[in-house]
């Protein structure tokens, strides 16, 4: 990124990330307004996954064509060992981690906007569960960046810690979102049935009054 021919300062990217985290503490009405702006939130996870796949496959193709490693079942981390594929691999992983963090923030904002503002749920365990999942996702994004910046051939221990954070962290986040969504569905269904039952209970006495007056 460039501004007027000058490199885009990295501190601006950090400011964007801190701003997104700060938005998670906004009241519901403000979050709804933000949702009106971010109509196409699905772009962020698609871009993150797309850049990640480009980094892995480009490193594989360049590494095989240059003879750096065999074409049959090489490790993903092998794409970050030799140049030039190591530079492309690292850059793509850093960009994927950035868009992944934006995805985490947007997902939490969506949950808070829908269940907190539209359905008027109080900020209880569901909010903290979503927030903790977002923080856990940040740890997996950090691991992805560690894989990109600490090469397997230079600092294998740090590289492996980053790989464990990335793979297990993303797995935990994905399953956590599934379980959270399942609990939301159960609670939403129960609330809907309770409201329907209350409406039916109210209609019963009203029908009795109507019949009495008619007679």
C-alpha cells in the first residue's frame, strides 16, 4: 500500500486492527449502523483463504520447478525455506493473517448486532463466549504470522509453535463457532415457542369473552 508515492506506514495497519477490536465494545445501535456499512462481510474470509491457498500453491509450484524439493507430498513449510518461493509464501501468510483478524472481528460484531440489538438479548454468557472465541482466533492468526516470519530452516522451534497455534487454534475456533451457533439456535427456538404459547394463552380468554357477548 502506498500514499502519495510513500510506503504505507505499518502503524496505520495496527491502528485499523485496534479500531476493529474497539468496535466490539460498541452499543448495539452503533453496531447495527456499522453492519449497514459492511454489507459484504463475506469478502474478508474469502480473501483470507484465497491468499493462503495462493501462498501454499505458489510456493509448491515454484519449489518443484526449481528443484528445491520433490513434487510428491512435500511439507507446507518447505515453501518457506528457499528463495524466491519463501518470500512469496511469507508475504501471503502475513496478508492472510491480517484478513483473518478482520474476519474474526466482523464475526463477533455480527453476533452482537443480531442477538444483542435485534433480539434484545442481555449481554451474558453468549457475549463472553463469542468474545473469547475471537481472542482465541487472534492467537491462531499470530501463529500463522509466526509461520511466515520464522522459517523452518532458521528457527524450527518457533516455527513449530506458530504452526501448532495456527492449525489447532483455527480448528478450535471453527468448532467453537459451530457449537455457539447450535446453542443460539436452541435458545432462539425456545424463546419463539414461549412467545407462541403466550399468544395462545391470551387468545383463549379473549375467545371466551367474545362468545359470552355474542350470546
